[in-house]
C-alpha cells in the first residue's frame, strides 16, 4: 500500500506539475497572444504613419508646384508675355473668364474674398472649396499687376489695388491631388475644415493618423494609411497550440516565442525610427527651395541615423565630372560604381554611390561613407529618403530656372525702356533740327546771304543723313530680329565691293579722309546687301568716334584662321576701352566713355553688323592696337561655303 500510495503521490505530483506547466504555458500563450495583437497594432500604426508621411510630403510638393505655375502665369501676364486660359481679368467688362470659373462662381463670397486677399497680399493663395458643377474644388489664385516703372509687383496695398490687372486662377481637386500620391493599397482623406475628400474609400478619424499641412493660407488635415488589415501572425497560433505539449516542449515553444517577439520588437523599433527619419526629412525639404539651407540639416540627420562617416552630394557639371554641392565628414572613395538603388548590405568603411534620378535622367550623385555595417532594412529606408533629396534637387533647379527667367524678363523690360528712350531721342533730335532750319529758311529766306543758306541746307542734310542712318539701323534690326531678312549667298569679290561702297560713301564723310587699300584675296561667299550694310555701319561708326581731319583706313586682304578674306576698318579716335569690348556688339549697348557720351546713337549699328556676319558664317573681332580702334571681319571663301553645303546635302548610304 505504501508503494501504491507513493506511486499515487508521484502520479499526483506529475499531474500537478503537468497541470502547473500547462497552466504556465497557457498563461504565457495568452500573454503572447495579447503581445502579438499589440505588435500588430504597432505595425499597422507604423505602416500608416509611413504612408501618411509620404503622402503629406508629396502632396505639399505638388501643391507648391501648382502654386508656382499659377504665380508664373500671373507674372507672364504682368510682363506681357502671355495670357493663360485661366486668367480672370479685373475689369468686369473684359472678355469672359475661363470656363473653369463661371461668372456665378466669381461672385461667390468665398471666391471674392480670396481674390481680394491675393490682390492685396501679392501672394499665391489656396481658397476654401467652391462647387464648380463637378464637385467641390479648391482654387489656386495669384494676382497679376500692370507693370509700372520696371516693377512687375507693386510695393504697397494701395498700389496693388490700383495696378491690378486680374488673377490667374486654377481649380484643383484636392482629393485627386492626394490620390495621386497614395501608393497601391492605401486610403486617405483630405479636409480643409469645410469639405472632406475621401480617396480610395478612406476611413474616417476613427483609425487613420492625421497631419496638418499649412499651405498658401489654408490648413489641410490629411489622413492616410494602409487599407489592408494586419492579422495575427502564424507564430501566435503555434504559441496557443503549445499549451497541449509536454512541459519541456512548452518551455521551448515559450522561449522560441520570446525570441520571435524580441525580433518583432526590434523590427517595430527600426520601422518607427525610419518613419521618424522620413518625418524629419520631409518638413526640411518643404522649408526652402535653396539647397544650401536644407542640405546641411539633411546630412546631419542621415549621419546620426545611419552612423555615417561621410556624406557628399554633387550634380552633373557642364564639363566632365560632377560639381560638389555639399560634403560632411570623410571624403568618399574615388571611382566607385554608381548604383541606381541601394544594395542589400554595406560594410563599415565602404562608400555607397547612388544616382538620384528623375524622369530617367540623373540629377545628382549621393555618396555615403558607412561608419558601421548597414542592413537591408536601413538601406530600404535610405531609398525612401533619397526620394526627398531628389525632389529637393529638382525643385531647387526649377526654382533657379524660374528666377533666371524672371531676371531675363526684368532685364528685357529695362532694356526696352532704355532703347525706347534712346531711340526716341535719336529720332527726335535730327527731326527737330531739320524742321527748325527749314522753318527758318522758309520764314526768312531773303534775310540770309548765300553762305548762310548753304550752311543751313548743309545742316539739314547732315541731320537728314543722321536720321536716315538711325531709321535704317532700326529697320535692319527689326528684320533681323524677326528672321525675315533673306540671305542670298553668291560668290563676291570683297575688294571690289568694299571699294565701290567707299567711293560712294566718301562724300558723305567730308570731315574725314577715307583711305582704301586691297591685297590679293580669294572670292568669298556672301550676300551683297548684307556686305554693304556691314561696310556702311563700320565706316559710320569709325567716323562718328574719330576727330575731324583724321583718316579712316579700310583694308581688304587674305583672311587667317581658315577664312578666305578679311575686311579691317581702323580709325584714329580714342579707341575702345577693354571693359567695353565684350559688349559693343550687343543690342542697344553704349559704353560710358567720354567719346560715347559726346555722340548720338541707339546702340544698334554694331549689333546689326554682328548679326549679318553671323548669318554669313563669318567672324568679327576687335583688334588690340596701340591707338584708335580696329575692327576686323573675316569671311569664308566661296569654296569653303560650297563644300560645307555639299556635305550637308550629301546623300546617305
């Protein structure tokens, strides 16, 4: 009995231990299930935050690009370049606005208020939603002003209201903008407090995380996340099944589950860190369009997050190699293979060179020196960050090009103002002199002797000649600028043509001696009318800046540097200052020397010469001489021209 009792006690103990082990395993299993559910929720939240960060960043970039386009359209209207389809004139009696904004919508209180704000602030604004018939739409509005005194944008509210020309308006579907930036399997909503747009069946505020985007006078609340549910993982089911196994197997399953949980916790922490990195980089990209302001902060974030020893960003240069924009820490190794995507792993000390591309074109080269081993998950998050850096580089380039275009428009407007002032003066001065001397002769002919009459008639003739020269330059410039001047290339004896022009124009310059000489030179390929204009303008320019009684020397001879013949015109004037030589063939350019300020001119003559020389495939240079000025024009030989023409039209095999 005792043995039986002992055996019974042992079995009882075994049963008790088994029960205890089963209870422990069951308790651990239930705890593991709860933990797995918590991790599933964390993974879901992490995935949603990642979707949200990318959607907000991309939507902000798209809205900035739309606002930049509308602002550029308004500026183009102010500069008189173009009138876009979405332009709404300020004058209610003007042409009807674009169908995108009907007259009824324009009278809406919301739209009117937005137009007034855009007018007074000179900023590009995003309005509250209005119903345009196809659902609620937000409007992007930028005011256009009548340019005045070379300033396209007035400096005060009073001036802005007075010089208002109209508005450039574009209607946008905020839901469509957000939808284009949501990846596959993602849902979301965007709301401005009045209207909520749902994208791909986006859920309400009960689950999706949100972020507020301040853009152009409006606050948009964006919610986004993954549509697919994340269920309980298979190891959790295995954990529940472990409650029926023996104690040793149960403990092994528990230990295995613990290891799996720790790995998942590490994965969640890594993903949370990646989301935080993306969430920190995205606002930096939106802060400025100047790379110099955002690259240092992004480089520091990358270095801290990935433990990098060095960061370098460069862009393709006009020549060979790349132009370094920013560098931090160790320099990357030279001649590294450039990759389009990060590899699976990068060892400590290695250099990773990534080509940042947009539209199939490399826009920058990002080089990273690893300070420690980088795993696949980290490199995957790096790939997401490079998208933001690529967007920053592209946006900066677009901003720079827009600024360059704006500067060109301003320079063109200033140049036009200078030209109109100079040209009107050059036309009015000789015309006034001609009218004055003619009126004087008509009213008092009998009071003057023959010498006085000849003097007055001579003055009339000189001013008429000056007026004719200005009008001819303006006509040549207009025809050349429109491309309507027909160039008829024939074989020309340059010496004979120049000699005839000098003989014809010699009496026109009675205060100067025109000396002409020629040496043997091959025939050139040229246009007779164009060559005559070249010779005439060079002679006129030389006599204008030379003192009376001096000699203007014209020579024709064989050309150098592969050209057939050359024409040289020299004078004995003050010469051309070195700082003016690169600009004298530019349109409307007049130097600031005393010789220039004492003479009249619209700054067109030499630019017309340069245009004709370019059309004849010639070359024009300012020779470096000790005194006076010497301008040399070289022309291709007729055989060179014909050979180039035959090569261009040669049949291909």
